[in-house]
C-alpha cells in the first residue's frame, strides 16, 4: 500500500473511531488487482457488535467518498479482533495482563521460540520493555519467561474454555 494512501486511510479510520468511541486495531489494504479489500479491525472496552461494525462502516464510507484516497475499487470489511485477537502494540500487552497468550519470538529463549502462558507483567527494562509469561509446566513449579518486547514477532490471546 502506498504510504500516503495508507496514512490517509489510517487518519480517516482513527477520526471516525474516536468520534464513535472505538479504537482502530488494524488497517490493511489487500490485493493488487482491479479490486482490493480494505480490512479495518475495531475494538472498544467490552467488545464490538455487528451493529457497531455497521455504524463504523457507514460513517467511514462517507468520509472515504469525500476524501477518495484509493484510486481503484475496493470492498470494505469492518470487524472485531475476536476472542483470540492479535496483540500488536505494547499497550495491547499492558491491557491484557492476566490473560493467556501465545507468543512467537524472533530469537530463541531457552532453546525455543514459541510460548503459551499467562501474561504476568509488562515492565520497562534497561534495553526496553520486557513481557513476562508464566508457563504451566507439566511437572513441577510454573516457570516464568522474560521476553524482550523487541523479540516478539507474533502474539495473540488464547481462547480459554472454563
């Protein structure tokens, strides 16, 4: 996606979201053919409903019609991040302390790069932020793993069935 187009879409989405009390989680413009897919993920405290997505979509479309940053035709898809939402920022981690996560790292830690554990804390370290997970070991005591935030390549909430 062209950086100017991307910036303009982000600005429009952020303005509409703020006006409606939502947060923009992600914006992506997919496809290189004649018709593209513009996917916007929104959220707010307590989650979003189908009606919220429809309201955001209508308001966003009216701004896009005026601003017209995309030169080709596109399909707009507005959705919630879901129960297993990706964590894309440090604030996402801070807002989900106590929840179960799946984290993939760029570098190996204790000879592995995939972790599933409960987020205990997010702290500022000397070299940046540290995300601490509590891993339930099959035998023995729970294990704490400190992961430098800069090493996180992918993270998302794990759906818990109780």
